[in-house]
C-alpha cells in the first residue's frame, strides 16, 4: 500500500493491534512531521497521538527522538498494550 502524507511517501513497518488509520493520520499530520524519518502513532482514550522520530544516523537525532528508543517511548509514555503503528519515510529518488 502506498501511503502519501504531506507529499511524502511512507512505509507501514509496524501495525500493532491494527492501529493504523490513514484518514486519521492525514487529518493530524501537519508539515511539522515532514522533517522526521518516522511517524509513530498511538491511541490514548480513543484519540490518536503522533510523534516524530529520526533515524539513529540522522544528525538531528537526540536521545529522546531516535528510532532505536521507540520501544521505550511506547512502554513509558503510551497506554498499556495500546494500538500503535510506525511509519517510515521512504527516500526520494
């Protein structure tokens, strides 16, 4: 499935408990997320929350937004066993 958000193409690399809903993501994803390599979405109280993450090799990455810390983020800051997903931005050719 081709996922286009704000003129960027993404690949769905994780869809835990069928958490991905394209229409909801498009309605919340602003230009703010264009800079990030990944978009992580989770549901809290039936509301979708989005957070941007960088690839570990990205110079903009720091301890709180490296993709290698995404599991820690989900365990600490998301509802227990919540539906969530991870989108990875595809590189422009």
